[in-house]
């Protein structure tokens, strides 16, 4: 490896066996062994398809990663982006040596650690101090290193009073604080942060991202950052890799990588939910619901700064004289209902036969984030003929912002564009 | 390529000792009788064995050697091996959570179990010593139970037991990641192996019976060449002066232990790279 290269992936591939591992394992193993004896290659390494989750494959083996090549220089902050199932987490697992690649090699200089491992190996019966030592050692620190930092760690955790009390007496918050403090003082040469997996505890996620900002800006440290948040990738990373179906689809500046990701079509209609069966009611048959940006496809991420539309495909079987309309409730990621909306004036004119109901949401209305929709089919604005809570989940991502402006997520869920003016100046 | 990774294991030695410390600290938590459990198990087993094998089946343990002490010696030495084997044979399954999150040389985990089992062994050894003192000094039954000079080699013998248990444990734990059935075999297999390891009878008895044609030669050979037979016999020779002792036997036990350990380590290291996908 060259001087300034700290991590190098060479033709890294990872194959997984789908379905139940266990049945037929021995027969496959024997088959492998037999081929090896005859001097042939592994018969199962040649089968396998790229890892496209949505299409049905022929083979039981898939390549979660295929021929991944990249280099990371010292001090670089590399963003790894891609849709769910593109292979990001598998790549991270291989990078952190939790699992090995099927073929290929990872070469590193120095220690790799991940902020996700907080609290790994904590034992309730041991005191906070003992756990700091154990956890630190699991993460690769020596006793000497931990001893030299123990005071700082305890101070950072804010658990001084309880440090000699068994951890089982701690509140869950205190445990997380202590665990995070250990990870924060780890000082690895390469730090891996997987924001995708850090869901659940918003406060911790914020802290982890903050820490990572400190680290990467403080200089010198190499960081690998996996995220769905395009804004933080753009603002934090110096370079970006886009993974698609287990392959590197793009490598370049983080700006370009984000642009590539947002415009990419990954052959999976993420944002379209088709109901093959179910929802076949006497009154109607629900066929699909989907959401996309106008003039873009269901397979592309929904960006906040373009017009969006909700498409509902429903077949009505009735000659009922009653008037029907569609009502949606929009929920945020916590499940709170933010507002409801419906077709007030029966513009959708729902009648017998196929109905494709389109609801347009103007651009710059929904803030980036995760949402869900509940669907109601209402008769005569009085009785609900059909109710399905959270029938559809979707994510809205940041669009292309100007370079240089604040690139984090704005607070709140609505991004209204009000009219502004300065009466003194505009007269 | 066979890569034993000793350098990396050495780098993580602090972790090994912290795991041992964890095991020691948390050993008796939440139990009522605490360390007493380690007295009870060998004690009762010895009593039962004495009752069945010596009183009912009339196995002779030698002139001046109380059968109870003979059995206790066998069980004490057997227990350390079997505890190490059982403790390490489910390493991958038991630790899949922590192994799935962070990398450290996986072998640290079973090694720490073998080291922390030394504490249990120490307690059981102490029980043995207490009974030894009782029989030799306070009764007239233990006249010929005399420790031998070879007792000085006991630490090495303990190392062999540990390596043997660890080696088999690593092989089994590597295989159970794919073939779960083996888990069921362990508890049962260990028990069967005990009967083939001269724990409750002297090896000499088997040799005699083979010579008389009362036991098939194959069974005799299995017991004879079972490395644990050698270890148990050596232990009894060192502490009680029964059974035969030869340097060859000692070397045999040593070679088998080290080879088993090395084979186990190679298989274990090979498994650790991808077990998380198959477990």
C-alpha cells in the first residue's frame, strides 16, 4: 500500500445463501469438497445473482457485494450511500472484520472501530468502572490506555457518583452515556459510523453525529460514514461512494455522489406498493398506492424541493349512488398525526371501474424525513367505508441545496414557502 | 494458509484477563449457595460412584486407597477437562451478539473460559486436599495414599487438561455454527467419554480384563489411548500414588493435548471469519 492510503478494498465480494441455511448444507458442503478434490473451483461461487431484493431470482445464492474496489486516504471522510439493501451494512461488517469477504481482501493500517458498538459486552453485575475497562478492551484498547483516560471518560459520561455501583442499578440513559463515553475516547485510526443503524435513540444519534463532526473536522482521523441523510453526507464527507445492488455505482466527490444517488434508478419501485391480494372488498378493490415526484419514477427517491404526488389505484365495483372520496392522514416518524386531507369538492369523481386518484403536494411543502399515510375511503363525508392505518410508508430526502448554506435538516415537518417582503424597501 | 495469529492474541491479552475478571466477579451472583455448588457436585458424584462401583460392583481401588478418595481424584481431574470442553463448545452461539458487532480475536473468549475455570478447579482441588488429609491422618484407611515426586509436574498436567478441553471445545463450537445437531451430542458425549476415561476404575483393571479376554481388545484400546485416561491416571498417580506412571505417558498426553489445541485453533480461526453468516 502507498504511504497515505490507510484502507484498501481489493475485489471484495460477499456471497450469501438465501432461504434456510441448514437444509442441504451438508450436501452443498460435500459437493464443494468433491469439486475441490477434483481440482475444480467452488461450484456455488459461480452461481449467484446480483442482489436485487424486489425481483425473484433463480438461484439460492446472491452476491451482496460484488467486486468492490476503493481506497481511503488518511484523514479522508468517506460517505457510503445507497438504498436499503444495496450492501452498505455488509460492507461495513466486512470492513470492521465482523465477517470475512467471500473473495477479495481488505487491507488496513491501524485500528478500525465503530461508534455503534457502544455498550458491547457490558455486564450488569459489574461496576461502571469495571465495565469501562472491559468495554474498552473489547473495542481494542489496552489496559494502560484505558487507565490513562479513565478520569476523562468518567467525567464525560457524567456518572461519577455511580461509577463504583453495578451497572444494573443504572438507568438506561446512564448506561448509554457511559458506553458512549468509552467509544468517544477510543481514538481509532479509522472510525466507522453507521447512521442507518443508529436509529431509535434520537439523542444518541445526535451525539454520535456531533462527535463524528468533531473528529473529522478536528483533523487527521479517517472516517467512513454511512447515512441516508444526504445533507450530512454533503457537509461532512470529502468523498462519496454510491452502492447499487452490491456494486460501486459511483465514486467521486460527495456532491457528485449525492447527485448521482438522487437521480439514480435502481430498478426497484421503492415508493410503489402494489396489492396483489388483500384489500379485495365487496365495494372495491385496492390495487396500488404510491408516491413520487412528478415527472420522476417510483424507483427514485422523493426529494423535498420538487412537486410530489400520491397515486392511488382503486377499482370500484358498486353502482352505489353515494358519493365517495379519499381521505389521507399523514403521520410523522413518531406516529403522530400531523394533518388530514381529502378531496373536498368531489373533484376525483369516483365511479364504478378503474379510478386513478392523484393528489398533488406542492414542492417545498414536506420537510425531509420519514412519514406514513393512513387511507380512509369515506362515503358521503360521513361514514368510513374503509380504514387502513399506515398503509404506506415513505421517505422524503433533501434536494439539491445551494452549496454553502446550512445543509442539515431544518426542524419540523412542514417547509412552507411564505411570502416575505420588507415594506420599507419594496415600496 | 495456516495462520495461528498468536501475535494478535498477545495484543489482546488485557481483554483475556478482563474476561476472566468478569467471570470471577459474576460467578456467584444470584446463586443461593454460591461456591458451595463446586463442593457439592464432586462430593455427591464420588459418593454415588463409591456406592455403585466399589460397594455394589466391587471394583478394587488398591490396598490402602479409600475408594472415595480414588473417585474424588478421578472426578476432580475429569471435571476441569469437561468444564473447559462444555464451556467452550458453544462459544460462537453464546457470543453471537458481541461477535456480530465488534472484532477481536474470537479465541480470546474460549481461552478466558479455560482460565476462569481454574478457579473452580482450585476449589475442587481444595476439597480433595481436605478429604485427603482426613483419610490419611484421621483414619487408618489411607495408609498407602502417598503423593509422588511427580506431583511437581501437576501444573503442566493441568495445562494439558486445559488445552485438551479447549481444543475439543473449539472444534465443536466451530462445527455447531453450521451443524446444530452437534450441540445435543456434547452433553451426552462428554458423559459417555467419562466412562471411557478411567475416572471410576483403575486402568490396570481394564488391562487385566483385556488380558483375560473379558473385555474386547478394541474397547481396551479405546480406553488405553484415550488421552483423558492418561491424564486422569497421571493425576491419581501424582496425588495418591496409584496406577503406573511413565515419562512416555506424560509425553503422550502432552503431544495429544498440544496437537488437539492446534487443530482446534486452526479450525476456530477459519470459522470465525464467516460464522456470523451461517449461525
